[in-house]
């Protein structure tokens, strides 16, 4: 049988089916298959180990709901071992003696290794998370590679300053930036590899050591990355990678007394728990949380661009982005055109298994998310929202949701007020009477403040809106544009601190002021 004889579904089943007895056949063409079938281990103190309890938990393919493999289920004992290893590596181990330049070389090496495995990582991400492999190949993996390279450059530029004292000439004062220490990092499932990179990059660039807890729904790329971290030559204990659930693994990690800082990305609800857990030893906390970001279309915008952009703002990654453009505001003069345009795009999106090269929209990550988003679809209907497109599940197998456009919505509706984290947009109209102040107030009428996009040809409106919007990111005539050099993070309940850019380095360093009486 040749690989061409397989339909894509058969090919996926033959390679990744739960109890697949099929011998691995290189003609099947999936580079991720070998890793998926290995005996998965966590990385603690330079060794690949099972959970100390011996327990494992299943990993699911969200396109079929089937189990694809099992990974170790870490608990507080494993957390303890990992934190002690990270502590030792930081305090007395090799990491404290590694020069900034060597740290940069290690990060660069990691980036090179990751890049050389792009296809394997894209497939793993697609299989585990559900996202289209075509997207993972051009977004998730290259952005992670780029982040490591960008951070490699910062290792040698972690500068302090000299400060003139008003007390007189007889003093020399300067500041140094020192690594904060042992960092606990807890990440979500929507961009598993990229979130790992966002977290690891700045921690390692500044000289911290890390215990990284992967999301229980999507542990595969993080476990594979752990192998590359060892291959790149990071000393034992510098990066420890755990697989486990929130309560038994994430909570003791966030509360651990030997941890100096916790960096979390996930839901606002869990973010608040993390902040509380950190109070025991007052460890530093950064949080990258939820959003309900507005996309605002003015009547003078280039309509083709704005409509396609608004659709992509919400449907990218199945809407599972904290900065998804989930509240669409369009001027009354163009509202109908926008709704029909976005709905038409939604109706044409090719939905399917992420590993199918033709797929544009995959399943949601898990049954739990599927149930959650389905409940919002029912709630929207019950509260009287009109449906422009979608509104239900797609296929009776896997966790697929149709891209959905709700319009004629009111601010008090649950679908308008709450983060849905699925491919569901709520559209509202604004009139010519609404001045920018009023419109910005509407856009800001949310507990979140992560991102926004403004679509207009008028440079003055664009900047006036950018100034008025209370969010960490404002895009003009674009949405979901990321760069390792651009800081990202939220106002209000979208979080504390920033990821990426030079800004993130401040979150991983302590500043020491040294004053010398000459
Ligand atoms: P989602 O609701 O989108 O699944 P969560 O905020 O629940 O996102 O999860 C994000 C990350 O936080 C995951 O790695 C998860 O295991 C972890 N987590 C969940 N609950 C806790 C907790 N109480 N303490 C620490 N980490 C947690």
C-alpha cells in the first residue's frame, strides 16, 4: 500500500489512533508520530522521569475525542523535586556561572534546533490542540523560534545605569539588574509551544531558572521542547518541565516557598488564585489573562480589508485567543455590509481535522471547552441575539463549533459581557451621533483590557482612538499581529506585567542600587 492510497482521515487514524497496532510507516508521512508513541517523561534536574506517584493521564485528539497517548501526572512531590533542582541550579549550580554570552548561545542553539524540527512541532501542536497544521507551521513554531532568538540577543544587554546623586560629588551610584531567581511558569493550551517560548525565553535570557508546568490538555510540544532544551546543552535543573493538572500540580507550584516569581497565562479566574497563592512568600507575580477585545470599523475603512480582518480577528485559532476580536463594533452606515461580509467568510471557512492540509478551522481543544462554548451559543439564542452565521456544532465527532456571528446584541447579554474563548463574535452598531469619547467608552465597557483593533483610513481617528482605548495593545487596520519585540499584556483584569519585548525583562530581574562613598 502506498501513502497515496490513504485518504487523509485514514492516514491520521492509522498513525495516531489510540490503540493503533499499525507499525510506524514512514510513508504515512507524519513526523510527529514517533514522538507521540514514545514513553512520555517529564524533565526534572536534567533527567527524564515519570511522576513519583507513577500515575499518568490521557492526552486527547480533539478532532476525534480519542486518546492518543499518556503523560505523567505530577503532584506536589514532583513540584518539590523540580523546584529544589531549579533552586540548586540557580543558587550554587552551573547556571550562576554561565556567562551572558553563553546563555545567548544556548538560546540561539535552542532556536536552531526548534526551527530544524518545524514540521514535527507543527504536527504535534495540531494533533494535540486541534489547530490547523498550516497555521502552526507559519505562526506558532516560527514565532517561538523568533522569540528565542530575540531573547538570545538580550542576554548581553541586561544593563543598569549610573545615577547622579544630589547628595554630592563624593558618591558613585549605579544599578545592576540581577535575575530574580527561581521562576514558576504555568501556561495554557491555546498556543502551547509559543506560550512556553514566551515564558522560557526571558527567564533564561536574564539568568533565572525555571519550573514550567504545561497545560494538561496540550503537553506534547512542551515535552518535545524539553528534549531539545537538553540537546541544546542547558545544564541540569535550569529548566524543569512538568505535566499535571491545575490543583494538584499548578497550585503547589504557585505557592512554593522556594519559588521567587510566578508567571502565569490563563483564565482570569485562575489568575486570581495564583495571585493569592503567591502571598505566602510574597513572590513576584505576572499574569496574562482573559480578554473581550473590540474590533471597531469606521465607515471610511477599506471595507474588504476590514471585513476580512474582523473575521480573522475572531476565527483565528478557533477563537481561542485571549486577544480575539470578540466584540465587533461597526458604524451604522456599513453595519449590514460588515455583518453579511463576516458571515459569508464564516460560512466558507473549511472546517476539519487540523492535520488535514486543507483545514482552516480545527476543533476546540477539549470536550470541556466545547461544552462551554456550546452553552454560550444557547445563551446567545435564548437572550435574543440574531445569528448571521453558524450557531451550532459541526460534525457529530470531535469538538468542532461553527464560526458564529451574533448581532442585534445588548451589552447586558452574557455573550457580550463574558469571554467565550471560541469562534463566536458579537456585533454591535454605532451611530454617527456617537463621538469618539462615547465610542471608546463602549469599547472600554468590559472588565478586560488586553487588545483592540481600529479600522479606518483616517489617521487622526486612528490615533485618537488608540489614545482612548484602555488596552495593552491597539492594532490599526490589523489584528493579531505579534512580534517578539512588541510588549503584550493587559490593563484591568487582563493581567499584570507584559510579555515579550524589552519590557518583559523587567519582570524577571530585580534592580539593585549600589552606592559608593568615594
Ligand atoms: P482554561 O480555563 O482556559 O483551561 P486555566 O486558567 O484553567 O485555563 O488554566 C491555565 C493553566 O493554569 C493550566 O496549566 C492549568 O493546569 C493551570 N491551573 C489551573 N488551576 C490552577 C490553580 N488553581 N493553580 C495553579 N495553576 C492552575
